[in-house]
């Protein structure tokens, strides 16, 4: 165990800690472990980004922690990649183009988090070495309170626009899986969001058929229509998304009468 010596009284405390509100208890006063586990998981998986400023502790929690000399580690600064796409949706791109200082979507997202002096560390998921270099460069250049009021206003405007056009607040964490019926929940949500973010329904329907049919992975299908609304995923989702309801919407929109024709075309393209 690593310890830090407190400057005022010399006490040594673990440099690692976990803080939360009172854990839920049963009627007998014992910790309700299933509910406590869900609460802890919710706290861990809900990050801070310019779309999720009021989830869990949020920006208010940043200030609360700092006032008590506590470090703050931020997860999901890019909201599972939703706000870091190299080419953002056109309505969002129009907002960024009004900025005096040009930035990529990743730069806007990470600069916004680093702009808060309360933040000690950012945990950002990266899949490629270029992502690592980009994250390091942004962290090196970003400074607390470095964004102007005009820039902060643009970020708030972009957040409102994303919330307007993004259908499902899924971060792709995958805790809802595996589904008993084999539904590829996070994949279905990803495709559904992309369709509405970029207004490309036809392309989205082909992508939906390709990725959820199992053609690419030689696995069983995982269509939204396979959902039987058992509710198992609802207990697992840290975002508390009404998953069966959204899957019903996706099935209606993406699995129309031309679904079999799209699959036939895709199989010919893949020489299957």
C-alpha cells in the first residue's frame, strides 16, 4: 500500500481511496450487496464530459471534492467516443467552425475537462498509438481556466445539439451483455446513433444488417427484434437506459421489409 503524508499533522493516509454516498441497506440494517454493487458500478462508469455534467457527482462534485483537498479522477471524457468522431455531425461542425481557435472534436472534449482546475487525472480510452500521442499533446497544452467564455459557450451549444440529435445515451461499456437472447445491444445503439447523428438511414440500414447479422464474425445474429423485454439488461446498465424500449424502436426503423434483400446484397459483396 502506498501512503501520502499529510502536511498539517503528519498523518499517513493511503493515496488510493474510494468515496461514495451511504451504501443502501436492507430492512435489517445490513448492506444490500446487489444494490450497493449497482451503485458503485454506476459511480465508476459515469464519467464527466460536456454532455454529462450532472450525472453522479458531475461538475458540482468536482468543486465539492476540491474544497476538501481531494484529487479527482475523471472517466469517460469522450463519452465512449461519441463526441470525439474525427468528422462530427454537420450541426455540431457548424458550431465548432465559429470558434476563433480551430480544434478537433477530441481537443474540444479534453480541453473542456482540463479547463476545470479541480481535475487531477483523466482516464481516456485509447485504441491506437496515435491516440496516445494526441491525448498527451492535449494534456500538455491544456491549462485550467484556459478556455474563454465564448469558447465555453460554444461547448455548451455543442452539448445541447448532441443531446438533441443523439438518440441513445450509450457509452458502449458493454455491461448489459451478454443478452440472454443474443441481442448485440451496444452495437445496435452505436449504429442507431450514427444513423441519426449523420442522417444516413440507407447506409445505416446496410451497416446494421452487416454488423448484427453475424456475417462478419461468423456468429449468430443479434438483431434488436430478438429482444423479449426480459429486463435483465436494465439491472446492469450504469446509464439506466430503457434498453428494451429503444430496441423496439430500432427494430421498427432498421428491420423493414427490405432487410432480406440487404443481406443478400451484402453476401454477394462478401462472396458468401
